[in-house]
C-alpha cells in the first residue's frame, strides 16, 4: 500500500512543474501597458571593446512619435495567450511609416534563433522550460523575423519588467553604415512605468565565423516611450484603418511560410529590389480598386517566397 501512495504523492509534487497555467492578469496588463501614443527617444552609445586600438563609433540619438497598439488577441476572453502589437512611426505629424511588430505568446515552445547572414534556425523548448513565460517575437517592418526570446514577467517591489538575451541581426542604424560585425547579442529589458515604458538594451557586437564568436564592442541602449496627446497619432490611426487588411494578410502569409520551415534564410535583394519595397508597392497595387484578401494573399506569398533562399 505504501508504494502506490508514494507514487501518488510524487506525481502530485511534480505535476506543477509541467502544468499549463493560465496567463496572469498582471502579465497581460504589462504587455498592454506598452500601448499608446508616445514621444520616443532612442539613445545608443558604445561602452567597451576588448581591443584597445578599437575606435568607438559616434553615439546615436533620434526621436519621434510612435503609436503602439494591440492589433489582435488570440485565446480565451480576458486571458489571451497571444497578443500582436504593432508600431507605427509618425514623422512631421502627417507622414506615417509602418514600423516594427512584436508578438507576445504565452508558454511558447518553438522559437526562431538568429544565426548570421539573415538566417535563422528553429529551436524547441520543453513545456517545463517555458512554464509561466512569454515569448517576445520581434519582426521587421516587412514582417520578416528578427529575434525571439522567452522570459517571465517580473512584478516585485513596485516594478514590472521582462528581460531576455537573444542573438539578432544588426539594426538599421548599424547595417546601413558598417560591416565589421554580423551578430548583435541583445539583452532586452522592458520596464513599465506610469507614463509609458523603457526599452533598455545591453548589446554585444559579435563577429561570428567558423572559428567561433568574437566580441568587437559593447553598447548601451535606452529607448524611452512617454505617453503624449493621442491627437499626435491621428495620422497613424487613419493610416492603419486604410491599410490594416493588407498588412494583416502579410503577417498571416508570413506565419504560414515560417510554420513550414525549421530554417529560414532571406535574400537582401532580388534584381535590385528589397522585400520591404516590393511589399509596399504591392500594398498600393492591391488597394487601387478596393482590397480583396482572397486575390491578394497569393500575390503576397509569391513576393515573400521570391526572397527566401
């Protein structure tokens, strides 16, 4: 009799390690707490290099207005297990640029890990490894993958934050100016504040080769999002009302394409064109006579697959 009781007690003891739990309301509130119309400041500075002869690059500073909003929720009512958050950049009050996107997925076990040269490999985690965690999946302006990391939202001592370390391709501010490294190892720290949130970064600039990884330099990044008057984001809201159907289809098609692959590699250019430019042009073409989703999705898929290696 003792053995069955012991086994039962053991199962009860270890079952919480693998049980699928519902997302915490405070986690969902934190993710949604990043939303709103924001005045944004982007600050970056290189801080350290192991090679004493290395010449530190100039600091990077920029600012703008950005609308951040939940475009889609999936899962049970009031307890979504996936939130799609879109960023739209407003320039000079009237010009709108579709900016990056982030998907937050609860207890996600499949991630794309960046390797190098616009290539990613799928990795699998166990349910025990991601218990209670949220994956942040970050996408380019053309909705192609950038980086994905899983971690737990922390709520302690009046603070709310999420932090993970992942490998990523170079950001636009870097790859348009330099070619002396090929991987950015990012420690992303998202912290919610009463007036918005802060995206703090500790980044290592890595030279990756067959010989291994070599640190070129480290940098500190501080992106501050402070809520501002919603009227400053009116142009962004109008833009999305007009273009949402198309870009929602783009991300659906991307999702279908990525789901079929354990490895992804993307071409930078095809016949002098970039994927982002072609998708922007397709957005204009498909809306000339009223947007038709059924007719547009095959065109979107053809365009995306043309850039896959």
